[in-house]
C-alpha cells in the first residue's frame, strides 16, 4: 500500500530588515519592563510613541507622559520583579507571558503585601515604538494575589496590635 502525503509549508523566511524590526520591538518591550522594575523612565521616550494608549485596567493611560507617571507612581514597589516566561514577536506585535512578583506598598489601589501572578502583555508596535498595550490576567490569579496581600496585611496588623498591647502593659 502506498500513502501519498502532501504538506503545504507556509513557513516564511524573514528578511534581514524584518529580523531587525522584530529585534527593535523586543528591545522596546524589554526597556519598558526594566522601567517598571527600576522606576527609571529615561528610556521610555525612545521606545514608546507619543500618542501611546494603554487599554489595561490601570486607569486612563494615554500618551508617554501618563505612562511615565504610572511607572513613577509604582516606584514604591521597589522589589517588583518581572520574569519573562515566553515571548513572541513580529514586525507589528510583541506578546509576552510574564511572571510578576514582589511586595506591594499599597499603591495602585492594591493592598500592601506580597504578590505573585502571571499575565500576558500584548504591545502593538509601529516603527520600533509601542503604540498600544493590553494586559491579560487570569481572574483566578488576580483573586489569589489579592488573598496573598490581604493575608499579609492581616498578619502585619495583628503584629502591630500585639506590639501596642505590650507597650500598654
């Protein structure tokens, strides 16, 4: 018996200029991640479009200056870390599966305490600059993170109450 098998290979070989643009897009995404970790906004102008729009649940983030303000506001989360689990990019988009962890200081409307969650970050690119951004967090992950933070707050408040009782004795 003879089996004939045909495959249609739709694999596209990227040109050098396409590879260069993909690398610029990845570099831009990494620059933003580093800004959030360090609070340093000096590289944002070179990798974010002036008319940038964030479609995530971070509030009304429109324009580079709004993004810089958010990065600075989150600066109180000094030990925030972001690990890249996987990323995919082309000339128009960067998709990043990220792990965020650290300890919140209570800014950004989140309770103070430790957090550990995964999110998918999507950035639309134009000429090596981020034009739009979306963030997708699994609701179960968000609920788990909120419980972690509230549990830490309860323990800290309990410890504070215990120490105040000792002072009163």
